[in-house]
């Protein structure tokens, strides 16, 4: 994961990482966390939060973040399924429930 919304998937071979297509952002991504192969979160610049459900990535609208407030998000953690913590520049968010 990284610049321009790029996410890479580990295939089991340390020399080969697949580039994931159809990621719904071009913002730089800064952190990723997965509880299972069908519950993965990624966060990035300009308030970007993404969720992977096992079949595709979706951009998640986060309450409290809009066009006027879009801080860079730099950390994501899930202490339990369905409960996501996101941190960033001047902000900590707790998202309960599922996207």
C-alpha cells in the first residue's frame, strides 16, 4: 500500500506482490489492518477510509469528515470484529458496527 491509492497483496512468494486493481481512491494510503480475509481496512490522506469485504474495496463515508474537514488518516486498528479505531492528524475516530 502506499502512494496513489496503491495496495499490494502478498501471494506467498516473497519476490511477488500482486497490485490490487479497482481501489476507489488515488489518495496516498498510510495504514492497513485486517481482522480476516473479508474484513480489511485501509486509511490515507484527505480523510480516505476504505473497507474490503472479501470481494472488493469500498470507500467509507466517515461521520464528522466532509469536504471541509479531511485530515490525513495515519493509523487503523480493530480490537474486535466490527469495531474500528482510526487515528490521524488531530483526530481519533471510533467506528462501531459494520460498514
